[in-house]
C-alpha cells in the first residue's frame, strides 16, 4: 500500500497492516509440466477448494498474527474477527519496530485497540492523543474516506473484504501449488500446502487489483489446513514497493461469537474532520 506523508495516514496504514498481509507473486511456471505433476497439482487444488469454502462458511475465528513490512513497520495482532456480513471484530495491535512504530511512539502509542465495523474502523489512541483532541480517545476512519490516503479506492475494499480464505484463493491461482506434507501446528494435525502466485493470473479481479496497487512484485504462500478443511496457519512472504513483507497468522475457535460496539460518539474524532481542522486534508 502506498501512503502520502502525514501522521493520520501513517496511523491508518499501521492499523490496516494488522489485517492486510498483502503480497503476491513471482512469475508462474509454464503449463507444460509432466503428467504426474499436473495430477498432483489438481489434487491439491481440490483440497484447497474445500478449505476455501469451509473457512468462508465458518464466518469468524480467533486470530493472532505478526506482520513485518521491511524497515517500515513490524507489529503483532491478537483478537476475534467475523466476516459473515462484512468485516467486524476487535484486535489488539502492538507495534514492535520500524519507522512507523517510531512515529507511533511519538504519538504516545505502542499498542492500541482497533474495532472493525461495517462502514468504518476505530482506533483507540490513548491519553496523549486525547489531550490534543479535546479529550477524545478514538479516531474513526470511514472506509469510503480511505482512498484519500493515497492507496487508491481499493484501500477501503481491503478493509471491508479481508478474510482468512484470501490466502487459500491465492494458492488456487498458483501454477506450482503442491502438498508439502502432514505437520503439527499448535498441537493440531494439518496438511501443509505451498506455492507461488503470478499477480497477473489472480482470478479474483478485486484481489488482483488490490495486490497491484500495493506495488507487489513477488510472493510465496504457505497454508496449513486441518481435518475439518479449516485454515490453521498461513505465511505470506513477498516484496512490495516499500520492501520485504512477511505475515504469519494463526486461526482457531472458528465460529466464535463476535461482539463489537461503536465507541461512544462523544469520545470519538472523525479522521477527515480532524485533518480539515488542522488545515490539511485526509491525505
């Protein structure tokens, strides 16, 4: 994702990064593969289609992840997310390194709560911010406003449409996807699949556009699926316009109840209004 300068934009991208481990794509290999290899790939695709559907139908999960975006940002996230009727949920995000984390520390923030609702996400900024914002602790980022951050219209779409099975869908477009073998993850028996993806060959047009606008150039995707055809772990490694990107995520408690409330209006500042008040714009 690209982002113009500005603390508000930096903050937005730091929160978005907890969800969107975007990456993709080295060049795919040609299709003239040996027959045995084509059969192996076909069998892997069949298993991945089951995982894509099962993970989508679960509609919620407990998630913990780590994300590293070159020297720009590293963070950890932990919480519960639902995707049955748009993205909803709550994550605790801890900034662990990088230039963006230094900017965050300048705002008095090392970790925060982020709440995701159907039309916007909210970031709890803490007391240091509140002292400069009329006592308000939360910033509201409307998804429709996020295009102004310099990441294009798909920035908001990324927030609305992020689901665990995106990684599975990417592997379905891989020409070299393969079953690595049986492995234990957090004590659960899983099957490990791995592959590379060519962004230009991603079938999902919206996802392909997101990846391209993120400046992605290369990626590998690894996922681990349990005997219920549910995603247990994913690792995405790639290169974007801003450097190396790695995101590792673990998923558990599928179907968990997700309950999230909009923060009190009297304790919330709208991001766009905040920028206008400071004599700038949302970008």
